[in-house]
C-alpha cells in the first residue's frame, strides 16, 4: 500500500559493534521496501567508511563530499540500484566526512530533506560505534533498527548503543535484527537476553525485527558485489530481511502521525536543542 503523504518514513540501521551486518541489512531492507511498492532511497551514512555502493557493485562519479564542497548537486550523486532503489553514496577515506560537525550534518540532512519528498521510505546505514555522526543520524529516524550477531561482545555493544539513544535522545522504539544465527531458536534466545537487560536497566521493551541466518550464499554475493541480487531474496536470510521490513513498516503505519515520520528537518531542531552550542 502506498503512503498518503509525501514525507518518507526514515528507517536508520545501527549496531554498536562493526561488521555485524548493517550494510547488508540496509540494502536488503531497502530492496524489500521497494518490492512492497514503496519508492525507496538509501543514504549511506557510514560517513568516511562508506560501502553501500561497493556491496551493490555500483560506481558513481560523485559522492556526498562533492555535494558538501559544492562540486555537485545531490541529485547528480544519486545512483540507481536493484529494482530501481536510489542510493546516495558517501565517500570513503575522507576525514572531513568522518569528523563532520553538527552544522555540516544539518546541511547534509537539509539537502536530503529537499529530495526526500520523491520517496516513501528512506533507509540510512549509520555506521558502527556511538560517534556524533552515528547518534545524530539515528536521532532523526522514525524507526531504529539495531543489528547484532549472537556474540556476547556484539550484544554488549548493541546494548551500549540502545542505552545512549534511549537516555540521551529519548528513543524508545528499537527493532532488533539478530544476524548470522545458526537457528531460529538461537535468534529468539539472543533477543530475549537483550530484552531482559534493557527491561531491567532501562525499563525498555524491544521489538523483534527477526533472525537472519548465516548463509554462505550471502558471503559469496558480497564477494561478487551483488549483496542484494534477486537470488538473495529467495534464501532464508533474504526472507528474514523481507519479514523485518514488513514488520517495521506495519509498526510505522500504526503510529500516530504526530509521533513519527515528521520529516528530517523538524527533527534536526530537536537534536540541535539537545546538544550544547559548543558542538556547533
Ligand atoms: N547473514 C549473513 N550470512 C553470512 N554472512 C554474513 C551475513 N551477514 C553479514 N555477513 C558477513 O559479514 C560481513 C559484514 O557485513 P556488513 O558489511 O553488512 O557489516 P557492517 O555491520 O555494515 O560492517 P561495518 O561496521 O564495517 O560497516 C559481510 O561482508 C559478510 O561476509
Ligand atoms: Mg557497513
């Protein structure tokens, strides 16, 4: 079903620990949303270490850095991926992007807001860790996906990320994706363990996004730079990412308009107000 208004739902993908599957979750969820009939845009928000374009085997002339340095317009930067999903590629190995100041992030998101009216869904790959870039991009989203693997250190970092977003940015809805599981029951157990901790220490219930199996086909597709090919959709991992997308969209549809999907720009100001003026 199509959206009725012209502001996209913003879904951010985060993790705490690196290398757990954020980028694969981002691209596969974006393609699932597009398949469900929602015109979808990906923002590669892993600023400075970007790789959405690489996992999809795409190569563009410009990236976000060219926009920020006035060499290109954002529309010139857009790449077209599988099923017609659009991608805003970031740059890799560019200090300026990795260490963006609040004012530059606002400038970037303002530009994204200008073109976002053409889309129903915006999915942001926000990178690992809890840097200001990561926290800011997650603070502007309507739905926050947290990806973890079953490993204890990945879970500890996922909890640390949730704690910061909850305590400092007032986020209460976290959709958890347990990636690289060996069985459905392992995924459920890991989700339960994380929920027990957030319930106990943050008085917070988590939302189950799904368990994505570890699959050699996924590893191969990454090597071939085809991380979101049609054949991935038919694997159990692909089906799990579809299901996670369906769940989060159902959740967003049920939310009252005033609580979510209120647009990037308006949310920027609430973020700005929470930061000290010195951060500018
Ligand atoms: N479900 C899966 N099955 C098999 N391998 C997987 C799966 N998910 C992720 N991987 C492997 O993990 C690697 C890292 O995935 P991805 O790049 O999505 O992680 P990331 O969280 O974005 O990493 P980074 O923090 O470095 O950006 C992939 O290259 C792939 O080899
Ligand atoms: Mg990544």
